[in-house]
C-alpha cells in the first residue's frame, strides 16, 4: 500500500512537471528598462535564443540607441550583422509572414515599437513584447498593430527583420569584435555628452 502511494505521488509529480514545462514559453523574454530600449531588447531575445549572452548595454551601444529616440530597424540590422546574424529587412503581407518567414523575427509594431514574433499558426500569433511580455494574438487582433498605415496604398503589409545565424555568430573572435565596437561607441557617447555639457556651461 505504501509503495503504491509513493508511486502515485511520483507519477503525479512527474505529470505536474511535464505540464509546467509545456506551459512555459520556450522563447527567451527580455523586458525593456526604458521606453527607447525595445530595439536592442528584441535583438537580445533573438540572439539569446540562438545561444549568445550579449548584455543589453552592449547591444544598445552597437545599435546606436539614443536615450529618447531609440534606434531604427536599419541600425538593428547593422548590429545583428556585427554579432554574426545574417538579416534581411522586408515589407511583406500576412500570408508570407505565416508561410515563409523563419522564426524568430523582429517586427515593426504600432509605428513606433519593436516586438519579436517567435511562432505562428493559422489561429494564433505568439509575440515576445519587450514592453508587455509574452502575448498571443488572433489574426484580427494582430494586423492593426503590424500593418503599415499608408494612405497611398491599399496593400496590407508590415515590416519585418528576418535573421539567421552564420558561422561568425559562434566564433569567439566575433565577440571580441563586438565588445571592442561597443567600447568605441561608449567612448564616442561619453565624449559627445562631455562636449554638450561644456557647451551648455
């Protein structure tokens, strides 16, 4: 009887662990600390997913993030290339995003934000939003956030930055190059700030 109860407890515990693992999102989430940090935060989530461990500070520096303006998709693309991620910025429709895009991918969102789509099927879109956390949308809920508002065109398209790893991503020399570039950007930023302070005095 005692053995049966122990076995039952073990099975229940194993079942609970499996359920918890199933419900836990498999994509890494990083929440932005400032309103302008969404671009580097998305790059961090994607690079972490592929196996890197760059800090948000490093990624913010190499993507030219500014304290109030944030950064652009072009700057994120340059930073992604520097860390060894081949990337392509595209303007595509929903069907292409569903059928052809490799996940994860970064999306331009609400005209002034970036998020990561890490999975899609015909019913749902799974988003890692650095401002809100893990989000799940239906197609009807998703499209107004992603589709570009363009009064001159009837096309229902949005912007995406597609990424995949290259050999350089896993090369230790790439990390040295990235950290060197981040120090250069940090020095430039500090010099610019000190010159601005001197001018205001």
